């Protein structure tokens, strides 16, 4: 029964960290252009 008092707050902290990381990535523009990199790989000219 005592394990639940450790695991629930730990899970909530982990979820909060994931949400904050997602918000940071969106604000920094990580998701602005998701189409160009796959096409760039196909048209790589040396």
C-alpha cells in the first residue's frame, strides 16, 4: 500500500515533464516543417 504514495507522484512528475518538453519543442519551432526533411533525403545529390 505504501508504494502507491511513491509511484503516483512520480508518474505525475514524469507526465508534467513530458508536457513541458512538448510545449518547449512547439515554442522553439521543432514542428514547423515536418515535410521537407524526408524529401531532402530522397533528393540528396553528391
